[in-house]
């Protein structure tokens, strides 16, 4: 997987980004260098850096995207197997990031709140800790 194989954009519709119907905004700067632990069968991207697409807490990046709707795509020319590039790009994937929406249905509601309530004030060493609610990645779900 070559540098720049994946591209990430934030949509500017549906209460995302500028929310004005303008073309998507390139958010690829939020993608870290991909890593593999299985010889290239699967790859993991983390979110990095100080840029407009990264959540911050106390001025420090948290490792999470800002709320919004995103699309990630792959450039087939930058992905090879045994020296041969992909013949075609896979379909792009559109996903949303909405802090507190742990069931992934696009809104934060009572079902999400119940899970938050069960993990509030817990640390990573506690039973019932849910890292999805640890906004600043401090190991504790708190204010």
C-alpha cells in the first residue's frame, strides 16, 4: 500500500462540514500512515495530527474525527499484490462520526444515554468501562 492510497473527504451536507451542499472537503490529512500486522492482508489507518478534522481536548488532538459524514476511497494504482496493481477501485465507503452515537444509527438518543450512564465515572480498569465515551482518550469517562 503506497502513500496516498486512501483518501478521506468530509461531506458538506446532512449537518456535516459546512452543511451548504458544497463539494466534499479533503480530510486526508487526518489519516496516519497505514500499518499492517499480517504481511499486508489487512491495513489499519489511525487518525493523527492537528488539523480541522481532529477532535481536540484542551488543545490536544484526541485521535478522533470531528462529528460529520465522511467518505473513504482507495486509489487502485497505489495498492498492489505481488507487484500487480488493483484492476479497479473498490466502492467508496460513506460513514458518520457522531460522538455519543454508540449504536451507529445517526442520532444520540435514550439508548445511547443508557450506555453512557452505565460507563460514566468508570476507568479503563473498571468493569463496564466503554471507551466509546472516553472523549479525550484519558482512560476515564468523565466531564
